[in-house]
C-alpha cells in the first residue's frame, strides 16, 4: 500500500468540520475537507443568519474555558477573513433568581470570574422596554462579552482561510463509508477513495449514520422571524441584542433584533415540544402554523410590537445526547476515527475551540481544554 497522501480528512464542513479544517491547515497538516452539500448551506444545523455567543455557559462548567478560547479564535479568524465574525453587542438573560437562565448565568459568572451586570426588575424594564409582562421576581443579567455570530459567513470564512493555508475542499461530495486499515483509514465516496492517517467525522445530525452511536437523537427545530408592527427602531440589534428569557414553567423564549429591515429572529424552547424527532435524510423542510403557534402566543404578552404572522420560517436540525453534552474523540474500536457531534443546540459558539481540539486530537497533541465530560468513550 502507498503512504497516505493526506494526514487528516475532515468529513462534513458545517460549523465544527470547517473550523477543524482551518485549524489543521493552519498548522501545516496535509488536510482535505469533504462536504455533501455546499459551503454554508441550509440543510443542517448551521443556518439562519445568527447564533448567540456567551461565555457564561450554563450547560457545563467545563465549557467556560472552551468558550473563552473560542472567542480568541473567532477574533483570529475574523482578522484572517478581513471582517469581524464575533460581534460583541452583549447579551441579556432574564428569569427568576433561581431560574436556570438568569440564576445559572449568575452562578457561572461567580464561579468563573466572568464580568456580568445584574439588573433588578426595574432596571431591566427601563433598559429593555421591549420585554413586557415581567414576572414579579424576574431579574436580568447583562453579559457584555456575549454577542452574535453569523454562522454561514463564519463557515465560509473558515473554509477560505483553510484553503489559503493549503487545504483542499470537495463540496457536493458525499462520504459513503469509512474503513479502518492498519495505519489509517480509507474514506469512500461514490467517485473516489482517499487514504488518510486520520479522519475527523463532523457530520452533525448525520453522525448516527456514520458511527455506532445509538445514543444520539435528531430533532427538528423551527426558527422564526417577525417584522415590527410600528416602531421598528426599537428592535435594532444594538438595542435589542441576543437574549434568553425564561418564562413560566421553564419555557425559554430566545432571539435577537436586527439591522434594517429589522426582522426579529425568535424561537421558543418548551421542554423540547417544538423540537420533534426528525430523519436527517428527509430533505423536506416545509413548515405549518403548528411551527409558530406557541411562539406567537408567547409574544403577545411578552414582546409586543411585532406582526402576528412570521415573515420567514426556517427549519434546522439538532442532535441531542442523553446528558446534554457534546460527543468528541476517537472511537474506542477505531482510534483513527475521531468523531464530533451531539451539539445539543449550543455548539456554534464553541466551533472554533472545538475545531482546534479536533485538530489537536488528530495530530496527537495534548488538547488545551479538558474535554473528558464530552468524550465519546463515556458511552462505551
Ligand atoms: C435553531 C437553532 C438555534 C441554535 N442557536 C445556537 C446559539 O444561539 N448558540 C450556539 O452556540 N449554538 C446554537 N445552536 C447550535 C449550533 O447551531 C450547532 O451546535 C452547530 O451548528 C452544529 O454544527 P455541526 O458542525 O455539528 O453540524 P452542521 O453544521 O450541520 O454540519 C454537519 C455537516 O456535515 C455534512 N455531512 C453530513 N453527512 C455527510 C456525508 N456523508 N458526507 C459529507 N458531508 C456530510 C452536512 O452536509 C453538514 O454540512 C443552534 C442550533 C439550532 C438548530
């Protein structure tokens, strides 16, 4: 057998795969990226124009160092791309003091020394009057280091930077099989087979098809935009930045404002009720009013001033794990196969840090982040 002509092949160039390819190529690793669809497409988990960035990660204390490192790398990628990718407008978390959203943010900030500004109910109502019908015990937490990422532009920036650093990219190419061999892997597509030392499989919601990970569950998540009905300026992104607001019973309303034409992006997390099981091979992304009825009802009381019918609706996919943590690392039975998935709806902000971590693993470098709580081996 000839020597592998590639050090690392990355399958799937969405958020995590594109960042892994950038990190690999930047270190001089001979790397190839293979993507079934196009750059920054709208069939996976990384579309819809915006994603929230915050350091006060509620999902696991170990994610805070990852978010901090990711912020540095977002700035670096932005410099290489010639335009900032992480826009630090700040972020607002609202809920009762013991809620997961507001209370959890304060706890994470205290534990990790993250600068936040607690807002009393009166301060919150004065500073963010868009939010009405606050509960009597609601408070706000303002995180100045939070902000907004543009997912499609970020993926394109990473792929561009990876190419500049020497990576080769194949889009419109589906990987149909991965075979372990003595000193590496064979990666098959309908037209050709590559031989590589390592493969990084970052296929998002399609990961269950490529790896033996029955723990992963794929769901469908609608995202909705509403136009202001009247004073549109109050929904400018700078005045109405990314937010999460915990309502009665733990339902979370999330979203952000926009620059002209001011379409306000919103979503509702109701104990997973808006996220129903979905087959990732189904390319039908059509929507029905059932996708926004509950959200519209929540807006009437809590965010007045928006038209009742959405101006746009998109459908994204999420991949859930039983413990809500990501799945990363070498497969126990196939050490040259490194997987990355189980995004649990909070993985975009970490994409640059995860890309670096995957590149570390693929090149036998000690990761700078302790990822034991995300290690795929916890399922074996
Ligand atoms: C509605 C919604 C809101 C969210 N909000 C936030 C937020 O505010 N903040 C945050 O941090 N995170 C958020 N997330 C989560 C975040 O968007 C995801 O964690 C992230 O996009 C996951 O990226 P990924 O690379 O795992 O998947 P994807 O970006 O879907 O990439 C997987 C890629 O693999 C490719 N692929 C699959 N199979 C193959 C194959 N066989 N051959 C070749 N290519 C293949 C796919 O085409 C795709 O491009 C949100 C997610 C959703 C759905």
